[in-house]
C-alpha cells in the first residue's frame, strides 16, 4: 500500500461531508487506490496524468481525481473529490492554479 497525501481542496471537501456512508465509501475507495493505483481510469487530453475513480452512492456519481508521483518509491496524491457534476471543469481550474503557484 503506497503512502498518500490529500490536497487542501480535497481535505476541505472530506471534512464537510456529513453522510457517514458516503465517507466510508470514500475511505474504502482511497484504500483500494492505495493498494492498486491503476484501478482508476487514466484521463486524456489536458487532464493527462490524472486518474479518476468513480464512487456511486444513493444514485449519485462521485469522483476522486488522483495522480501517482515517483517519490521515494511512489506517492499517491488525492487532488480532488466531489460529485460528478462540473467535476472535471473544477479539476481543470484547480490544476491551472496549482501550476501557476509552482512557477
């Protein structure tokens, strides 16, 4: 199982979750991803390098976006979590901000 970090944006989302069953599904998904990082679906185009993992709860599709970085072996970074609606638009905005911060 590889180590992982959670972005501040994803951390904030997880803290706001009130539904215990959904929290548990996210927790189980993160464990599954840590065991097998290739379990998700690699994204294409301007999201290349990002992997998405779907969670279904009460008829709603939730997503986790993550990347695996080679650092002392491997490090999993949870970038964003949330409902599928507008998820990828929000992810693109977040990634652009992150790039600007590192420049």
